[in-house]
């Protein structure tokens, strides 16, 4: 019995079984593919690297060390209060004499040394002039002297407590969520490119090796296309879930984010948009790849979809900074671009529920059109080998 006869005997006949068979074949093939494994490892390394970078930035808090000779509690309090105003933590170190303080500045143990802070003309020792430490100490000394002069004159200052009212109390949380969404969108962008290429390369490989002729002897073209898209889509979703789990667990473990609920919600939103984006681009790539028979020709037919992906990611970056801007708002409704822009606007709290709903509906309509037209192109061009197939010829061949 030949291999073809064996394949025909064991092949299920229901459309659902045929689609599952192709999907399983795509998954098993790609799991063993070195490119897939390397790409997955690179994405995980990038996520871990971003977490380490955030931890390093958070741990590198700005601290100013100031040596004080002949200081007191009010001097320390004044220096620390001035440091808070300049967004730096002041660490005051007491020294007994000027020589020790001078040596500490020369050795780099402290940033500056304040001598005789309670005198008429205190002295500040620094390695080089013009730094922030001069402004800090000058403000603290002047404030301390002013308070002392008022106290000597019998004047008591009553400082009113400032009532701070935030016009947008969720601004910091929204910005944090938008940054998380931007990182997740970067992963989504990379996966859409990776799996779009897998779909296109698989189509060309089957055409060039004539495997597609054997497959189409037992199933319809749409079943082959559906199985290919479904299998790689499930694999891509599983990969993104793994990356998301690593990213969320790392962010919570290292205390990179303060709102775990918002973090998880943002990640789930990006996952949902991945499903829509993948359905759109996978159908596009498969139909385009069916027009050629060599891997070298893929670039010429994948250009439009790849360019749309690049535009989406490029727009997503400024959208994180200005989610209510015209550019971000308009592009979040454009099919193909919206999966990369709308998640950022949602995370930033700049997208109303009806905007998300309209964007999803437009995306679903675009997917249905791409699947319908792309399926016809795929069916008409799949068995035509040789040079590049014209779009019109593919559509006419499918009709016949």
C-alpha cells in the first residue's frame, strides 16, 4: 500500500476533523522549528530584561550626602526638607571637625560639607561648583536663617497646610497601565510578524514541494486554510499567554507596578486584541503567499500587510503619551492598526466603551472581508506553480 493510500485511508472525512488534523500538523511542525523556539526565547529575554531595567531604575534613587560640622537638629531638618523640594533624599552625616569633613569631600564619601551652619557666614565645601547641592544647601541655610531672625524678633510664623486637589487622580495609574500596554503591544507586534511569516512560509513550502496537491485530494482549500490559521493561532495564543504570565508574575514579584488588577486587565485586553489581529493578518498573509511559489518572492507580496503592522506599532508609541490625541483616536478605528493602538488607549482610560465596541465591530467586518476574498485568492492560486500569479487570474481560477 502506498503512502498516498495510507493517508487517504486514515484521513477523517468530516470538515471539522480535517481542520483539526491540519491544525495539529501545524502545531507539531512549528513546535520543533528552531526559528519558533529562538523567537520565543528572545521575547522572554526581552520581557525579563525590561523587568530588570525597571528594578534597577527604581533602586537607583537620587540621594545627596552632606557632611555637617557643628550642626543641629533644625539644620538637618532644613536640609532634608529642601531635598524633598528638589526631589532628592538628603543623608546628613555629622563630623566633629573641618579636616575630617574636607577629607570626606575629597574622597567622594559625601557630596558637600557644610561648616558652621549657624554662623553669620557658613561655608560650603564642594569638589566642583555649579551642582544641585549648592542650590539645596543655599535654600536650606537661607530658610533656617530667616526663621531664626523671626524667632529673635518675637514673630511666630504659622504656615497654612496646603490642600492639594488632583484634577485627574487616576493620571499616574493610567500612565502606568499605558506603559504596560505598550510593552504588551510590542510583544503582540512581534508575534503577529512571527506567526504571519509562519503562515506565509508554510503556504509556499506546500506549493513548492507539491504537498498541497496531496492535501487537496482529501480536503477543500478553505479547510486547509482554516486549519493552518487555527493551529498557528492557538500556538501563538499559548506563547503569548506564557509570556504574559512571566511578565505579570515578574512585575508583581519585583513590585514594578502598584495596581495588579489594572495590570492583569490590561494584559487580558491585549490578548483579546491579539486574537482579532491574528485572524486579520494570518488570512492576509496566507492569501498573499499563495500567489508565489518561492520563498524569495514572499517579500514582494507581504509588503502591504507588513507595512500596516509597522504603522500600527509606530502610532502606538505616541498614543501612550497622548491617548486622546487625534492621531491615536483616528487610528484606533482603522482595521489592522486598531489591535496595536486601541489597547494603549484603553489602558490609559482614554477610550469610551462605545469606541472600543465600534473598533471591534469594524475589525470583525474587515476580518470577514479578508477571509472571504483571501479564501478565494488562496483557492484559486494554491495549485498554480511557477511564477507569481496575478490577483485577477487567481480570482478567475477560483470562480471556474
